[in-house]
C-alpha cells in the first residue's frame, strides 16, 4: 500500500488515457465523427467524481464546506491516520492534487479547511469549464479569442470579488497605521502600471549590460506541434488535436526548454534573457524569448534551441521550420531589444502603454484585436490556467532588488547602531540601495556580479527566517510539546523573507527590511461608527433619520438627513434624554467601547510580535558578528604565531627538525 503522505500526480484535467482514447478513435475519421468525439470528451470534462463543474458559485462553496466538515468528523471518530487516508481518497476522487504539506497534522488541517477545498475546486472548475469550451470550438478568433466568453466573464467576476474583499479589508500595523488591502495592492506589482514599469526597467538594464559586454541579442518564437492546437488558423477544428490543455501544452514547452538549457550547460554556453508566454487565438501557449549571448556562440546556441523546438513532429514543418521556431537577430542600428519586446510586454499586461502615433495598426495585436481589449483576455487566460507570463533567466534574484527598494534611511541607521555590521558589508548594501532607489537596474547588475552568476557568489541574498512567537496555541495537547515557531493556517512553520544577507570578503551582515507587522481586519471590525457623536444630540425621531444600519456597522454612515422635521429655522434646545433614550444610547456606547478595546488589544499583540521578531533578528546578527570576530581573532593569533616561529628559524633559535611538517605552510 502506498504511503498517504506521497504527493500524488493527479492532474486537474481529464485523465490522459481517457482523453487520448476518445480522440485517437476519431483519428482519420470524418469531421462529423471528430466533432462527435470532441463533444463526448467535452461533456466528460464536467464530471469530477462527486463534484460537477458549473457556474454556480454557491454550490461550489456548499460542496467545499460539506467535504471539509466530513473530514473533520472522520478525524474525530476514526483517528487522524485513517481519516487522512479517506481524505486523500476524496481529493483524488475529485481530480485534485493533495496538499503539499509535511506531516500528518498539517495535511489534515488543510483538508479540514473549507477555504482549501473551495480554492482548489474553483481552480479546477475554471479550467474544466474552459477546456469544455475549447473542445466545442468556442475559444478561437471567430468566437472568444484567447479564452471563451463565459469563462472570461467568470474570471472577471472572480477578480471583482477579490477587489471587493480587498476594499473591505483593513491592514493595521504595530504603529496603528491603517490601509485597505486595495491601497496596499496598488503599491505593488499587482498594479499593471507598476508591473509594466518594473519589467521595462529590468529589460533595459539587461540590454545595457549586453551592450557594454559586446553581446549579441536575438528574439525567438517557439510554437508547439499541431497536435496541441484544437483549432486551425481559419477557425475550423483541427483533426490532429490530442486533447491537451493549455497547461499541458505549457509543460511541453517547459520540458523542451529544460533540455535546451541543459545542453547549453554541457557545452559551456552562457546566456540570459526573458521569455514571454502568450496564447494563440485558441488558447494554446507559445513563447517569445529575448536572449543575449556572446557573438561567437550565437550559431551554436540557436542551433541547440532549434533542435529541441523541432524535436516533435519535424515532418510537419519540413518545408518551413520557421512555423515552429523563428529566430530574428536584433540589429542595434535598426532598434533596441527593449523596443522590440515592448509590444509583447504591453499585450500581456494591460495594453495601454504601447501605441505609437502615425503608425497604422500599432494599437492592434497579431490577430487585429485592440490591445486595450485583448490584454484583459490574455490576463484572464493566464489566471485561469496558472501560466506564468514573464520569466527572466540568468539574472540576479529580483527579491533582493525589491527588498533594497523597501529600505528606509532612518530605520537603516537604527538597525546598524543596534547590530554594528561589518563595515565592508555595510558599504556594499548602501551602494546597492542607492542604485535600487534610483531605479538603475544596470548598476544593480554590476554590483551583483552581472547575469549568469552563481547565486552563492552574489554579494547579497534574501534573508529567510522562521518567525518566532510566544502564542499558547503552539502547545500540542496530544503530545505535550510546545514550539516557539510561528505557525501558519495549517500548522506549518512560517518562513518569510524579512531582510537581506550581505557577504563581503571579510564578513557577513544581516539587514532587516520588513519593518512592519500587519494584522488583517474586516471593515466592520475596524471602522466603528461613532455612536457617541450620533447620540449626543439624538432623539427617538432623528435616530431613524440618521440611517444607521446595524447590520452594516463600520460602513460609511448615511448622510445626515432629517425626516419628518422642518430644519429651515432654528429649533429649541434639545431636551434631556429620558430613561428609554439613556438606555438605548448607553448600549451603543458599550458596543463602541468593546470594539475599541478589542482593536487596541490587537494592536498590542502586533507590537509584541514585532518586538519578538526584531529581538530575534538582532540576536542573530550580533551572534554572527561575534562569531566572525572570534574567527578573526583566532586567525590573527595563528598568523602571529607563524611569524614568531619564522623569526626563530631565521635567528637560529629553532631547528626545522623541531617543527611539525606543514605547521607554518
């Protein structure tokens, strides 16, 4: 019997054998038979064991809650080991992938969580519904280009729900600062404008490095064989289609790419660049690869890539290999590599930044669709299938660049005063911070040693730490063990990047770059209506006019409109509140004070957690500095002893025979 902890390879689409069997039976058949086989396979896509894929979001949530509850009950009745075996069966039965957790408790906590099930079921449903549409020929340039219209609307609805959640959630840090999650998200790369800007900065920096190093650049386009495309260019069904999903097609491209890079490594060829994954009109992915290499290696590098790109079904393109693999050398006299790739970047971000004046069709994609309308469909396609659109290779880790841009001068000085980092390492970090803040990616590459550099040889790397806590919930009542590690939602240790590790020739230093600790609250818990302000001059009549909705406490209060009362002239002074009014307003005040107290408690907890983290990081930095000083002291002592022995030998006070061989080497 196989171990229940082994990660299963259950895919999120129909089983391969069933898919290949249905379509293989139609190979060489007439078009009506092919369409019939596709329709049968399309209907089979919607059956996932007990779960039937549909557009009913509430049914999905109910199903997730029911399965999670069943796992929880079985755990209580049968014990964790037997319950885990049954739970993993439920996962595979629904064509899902088991949780990638270590240990029985973490896996069970995942499978008892309705959020875990709903997230996986939603992803599965999106992909199955889209594959259903692709098999029916509804994803193509004559119907729904890149992604079918129903699934595109579904992805837009999901994005709107996510946006509503972000707008309705507030992040509070240890200093009491409040921001909605939507405001914080706009500051990162989830904002298309920021994402586009960072991509172009990185590409421009890579190009400048290539120019100064005298490297050659080229733009490649790699496409899969016809068996991976459900539709032809003219919009008719492709009889050779083997039923592959875009995700499976992407895996084929990645496999050929890994073979190519392995061959480059064996041949000693060093390259770097960027690959962009985008869909054909029928949703099948293809790649655009922007690459830099030494001019003398260009022919060999391109030949290796061409060989693996045409490895499958080469006879299909024997008359014109450029259909599957096209290589264009970038001539600097005609234009830059950044200018060559900018349209591909815009098409896959939001399509708004690229439109040259007086150039016909410059605002259209390769299928004649406006970039402004096709870009959202490309984004929906990538989110539906979980395909990474942009992937840099051969460059330093971008996490270091982003962490450098987070640093604050004042807090940096406080950290250095507390930890006293090694001076050379501190100088390296300050130089890297200056170029990162200035947005000069080329100088950042220079400081990091350039592209194609081994990670271990780079002077700066991310500092990953297991967070610590004193939370009593870490006590395991079954085993009696207590752990100081901060635990995540499913009981696993939380490992985060909290800073940077800087290596110099003489030492190492750690820098904290994530200064804030955040807790997330719903708006109803954070922004409490000021009942005191409302009720200071309230009467039973105008309380109705205020428009306070106690089911929506925390949302914006309604305008101060007075109903049934003429407010054109000055009224008499407000009469004192009677007993009933005092009781009513008193309950409001108690509710208000309770929520304020709860919120203050949460802020205190964040402050305590931040203090624990900062203390841990400082201790680690100081400990490492002391270890380094001790090593330097021992090294100095050994060097001093070596020089002393050499002096004795020179003066004849000591014979070479008295010295152990290799002692002063």
